[in-house]
C-alpha cells in the first residue's frame, strides 16, 4: 500500500472514530440515511498525491448518501472547485423537494 493510500484510509478512520459512522447520520442534502463521509471540497484543507484527495481534519467531511456523494464528487471531478456552489445548491434543492414530497405523503395518511 502506498503512503498516500495509507494516509487516505487513516484520515477516513479518524473521521469515523471522532464523529461516528456515517450511517448514524442523515445526508446533509436529501436527509436520507448517510452511507459515507464525503470530503467537503469547499472548506477543506486538502492533501493530495495527485490522484487521491483527503483532509486530516475530521470536520472537513460531511455525511452523504451514496447518490448525493456520487453527484458531488462527479461534479468536482468534471469541473473542479467552480462547480461546487452550483452542485451544492442543486443538491439542497433536490433534498428540500424530497422532504416536501415525503411530508406530503405522510400527512395525506392523517386525513
């Protein structure tokens, strides 16, 4: 295992140790159960080996579900830092719409 890959894994273990497992949290965007800790590229102090990107600070990670994490990382990979504000807004809008639909479905049962 390369030094960078080992540091990447240690950083993720540190997040889980200090903040708990991601699945015990809600996704910050859609409010479904999170599955993974995702590096918040907008605020993180990043370390990279040219391929892997991580942070040594546990607070630089957010709990995300698999779908939101994939969308976030793909936008960053495609367009870099410039894409993050837009994808953050779109994911939050998607999450609010999902919450509204779920709330509407729950309250319809009360009638």
